[in-house]
């Protein structure tokens, strides 16, 4: 029987993503802090629609806004690992990456009472050590890579990639990869960022983005008997008024199209069951 899944995920970064890029002056900090306002709006909407979602929260954010993060847990949403800081693992030295990974796990345990099941890299840029760290800490899935649009798969470790040589594939692990895409992420569509060396234009029309997101789900329904799309939102981005209205339309349209809403933890469990049953 056809089954088409939509996962709503929220990267609750607040100011940490700006700080990771050296943007620590009052204005970008306040821009990130709007995420606390947006998170409250999003939790109200999810409650009204009866949807559980997955939230990826850096450790520095958990310790800065404990009440906001406690509400996420209280209302039944998954809390996933999103680093201690929002510095991408690919930018970190090995020792610092390992230290920050462990510190973030401890912070999530304090918040939720249990270790996280899943990991999502800050800025979706893992190092060649990250998969091993995820496994060492006992997590069951990653959501940082883009090898498919609507089918989970098992992540590899140890690939060798060089510009002038054929790629050498590493070993397949037991870690479920739940793929994501910049096209299903609100940040590149909507956020205007002016830095010294680059400009991210953002500020797209929300209805045009909505049309793309609904079309991706429609294509999955047409081409896949079973599949899952992961939508990624940031509370300080999607929490603005016109984007909240867009998100309401997205949820209601997907519901009308028969979408099943799952957390990423629930998705990885279902995928593993399908593999064990020979369905994937």
C-alpha cells in the first residue's frame, strides 16, 4: 500500500549560526533571537495540527534558552544533536570536534533525560570523522547528506575523493542517512545575508517556494510507492508572519494529499523495519 511521509524539522539555531561566522554584533544577534519568538509560534501551530516534529538544537542554544527548549520536549517533539556550537564539523580540528560532540550529547541528556537518536550537522558540512563520532556515541541516524531526495539509505564512511581520480567508495555502515536538500530548506530561499565576501539574496516570495515544496511531494507520490521528504525550517526564518501562513498552507495541503507526518526518529525506525522485511 502506498505510503508517503513528510517530516517537519526545525533547526533551532537562534544566534549561534551568525556567531559561528563571526557575526556577533548586536543586530545579527537580535536577528537570531527572534527565533525564540518564532519557536513559540511554530509550537502553537504544530499543537493545533497535532503534528510531532524533530528539532535540532545546538548545545549553546539549549543552555541560553532553557525554557524555550523545555517546551519543545514537553510538547512531545524529538530533540536531535546539532553540535555544541554551530561551527560546521568540517571546519574543526579533530580534538575540538570530538569534544564539542560529546558536550552536546551531555547537554541534550540534561534537557530530555536521554541521549539523542539522530544528528544533523551545523550547516550540513560534516568532516571525514563525523560518521565515526555519531556511531561511537550510539546515535542511529544522520540527516546531513544529500544522496537521494526521498529515500533513506545507509551512510558510508571512508570514501576517498580527489578531483583528478575516480572516487573510491568506503564501507557501508549501520547508520541510517535521512537525506536533506537546500531546496527544501527555508534559509536559502528567505534569508538575506550581507557579508564581507558574499551576499545571500534570499527574500523569495513565499507562495512560489510553497509551490516548489508541494510539487516535490507530488512527484514523490507519482514515482515512489514509499518515500519521505524532509522539510527543514529555522524558527527565526519561517517564524515571520507571511511565512507562517505559508507553512500553514503547506501542512494543510500535504494533509489533503495524504501525507503521513513522522519525526525523523520514527522514519529511521520504519526504514530499518522495511529493510529487515526485504521491502527496501
